C-alpha cells in the first residue's frame, strides 16, 4: 500500500478525490461516488441514487428489512388498535417485495430485523416503555390485544406480515431487537463484519423511528447506508418520512428506489482506479 492511500482527500489520479483512507476509502467524482475502489473481486455496478449515483461490488451488500410485522402493518395490530394509520405502513410492502426479489438476484444476504421482546419485559426500561404508552389506557409493548401481546416473541403481532413471510428463506439472517435501532444490543454488527458486508440497503417501517435509527447507527459505524425510499413507510405524518429522506441523502448516505436497486448498470473502472 502506498502512502497516497493513507492520505485523506488525496488526488485519485483519474479526476477524483479520496475520502477516507486505506481499505475504507471512497473515491468522489463529479457524477458518482465509488464505494469500493480497492475491491477487485465481484461485480462492480453503478446504482442510481441521490445525492449522487454510487458504485460498489454486489458481494459487499445486504438488504435489511426492518419491522415488517403484523403489529405495525396488519389490521388488528398494535398500530391499528392505537388509532394510527396501519395502511400507511402497508404501503411499503410492494417495494419491500421488489427489493427482496432484487437482493436474491444480486445474491445478497436478506436480513430481517424485528422487535421480539421478552414476555416479562425485563429487556425494556421505563424510557422505552413510555415512548409507546403515554396514557394509562393506552396499550403499550407487551400488553394484551385481541391477537396477543404487543411485539412479544412468539406473538401474532411480532410475526412478519404474510405477504412477506412467504419470501423468507432458511439461509436468511434474523436479528431480534429490543430497541428501535437494529444495532443496539444485537448481533447485527458482528454478522455484517464476519460476512464482509459493508453496504446496507435498508427498508421497512417506521421510517422515522426504527428505520432511521438503524440507518444512523450504520452510518456511525462507517457502513455505507442506502435508504430504499419506496420500500419504506410510516404511520406518522408524511413530513416525518420526508425528513428521513432528506437527512439520509444529505448526511447518512444515499437514497434510491426498489426499481433502481433492482437494475444497476455494469461499471467499467476508470484508468487509475
């Protein structure tokens, strides 16, 4: 490795500038960002995205599907019983399905991240419990609804919606979480690092809560974070998702769509890359 690869903002020699150093470097050009100029194995492709298209190896990516569970997305679930718009969450299902199908074609891992709380709720502290129970008569995590206890391991509400459950495979990765972020207190980071995954294509619900915190934690850990916008939804007001989309493309990474994720273009490296 030459000294140039350790220099932040080094000239790449082919019209770009280096971001980062050594094995974690990116190359920034006028019309795209190359996320893996140092990886020569696998298929290099270019994804259309905002703020800029990006280039990466398909074998470094994984699809992360967040909280597509009955309690959020099904009639009779927690969101529905709370008087929120569960149909808004269901709007993510077609995009998630397209993203899963695309990830299979790309030979990427599909990672299912979801709430599976202990029945005794010993994994949850008061601040987290209060986030979802602001009134005495409001049903919180672990409390009983017609179809069982809210977001509790083994309950109907914690199961993946039927429309997506049929797309699960035995070799998919399942990550049970007990906070909004898919990283906090889970083995997600360890799995990604041991499998050589660096770029996360993230989708699911709720955009402004579990999806955004997972994206942020990925960004904080120097993963390449990509939001699949049309495969992401929320029962919150529309401006909440708008803020997540804005912050993702301005701060945390990139924003794309399920169609763009499904149809990247082959990339020919520039001379000097």
